[in-house]
């Protein structure tokens, strides 16, 4: 599996995963990330031993977001916390985005199928996010 890291200075803003080639079990997210992502390939039958997740209290600041493309295309413009554009990426089928901080603009091609996971509960647009009017810090194309 390939992982691309989107950064603003030393801060990791997002990871992009290409899941078209997965040949092992892996958790590519560092332990301190607010959302953990794992992926795996089982060349033979494997059983995860029976277990229960403990009711651990965690304090998380911000909202991490995970988007997985089943089919189609997604164009992403990334912004840092200062609302500056820091990069652009295009995702296709079997690719995923895990964003921990900053912002983004998402453009889904017609017919794209995806699923999205965010931390909850959702408090409504007015409480959870705000619109920005981007300022580019990238050189002109």
C-alpha cells in the first residue's frame, strides 16, 4: 500500500492511501492520530481472537474525516489552519483520504461512489465547521 502525506510545515494535515495494492495487515496511522486506519490482506484464513473494546474515555480536539472511493474520481484541494492552499490531489477508485486537521474543498466527478466516516456526534454546520475563502500559497501553475 502506498501512503502520501500532505503537510503544512511540520504538521501532518492528511494521508492519502492507494489501496489497489494491499499485501499485508497494516495500521499506517501513528498512535497519536485522532482517528486510526487499518487495512489488511489475508492470503489464508485468519481469525482475530474474540475481544471487547473497553469503554475508554478519550479527549479529541477537532474532527478527523475518512473518505473511501468505491468508484469514480475525487479532486481535493487542501488548506492549512491559516486557510492557505497547501496542495491538490486526485483520488480514484480504491483510494482513501484521512484528514486530521486543516480544511479541504472536495469535487466529486459525476457517478462517483464513496463512503465517508467522521467523528461524532455531529453538531450541525454552524458548530462543526466554517466556510473559507481560500488564499493560495502555491506558485501559479
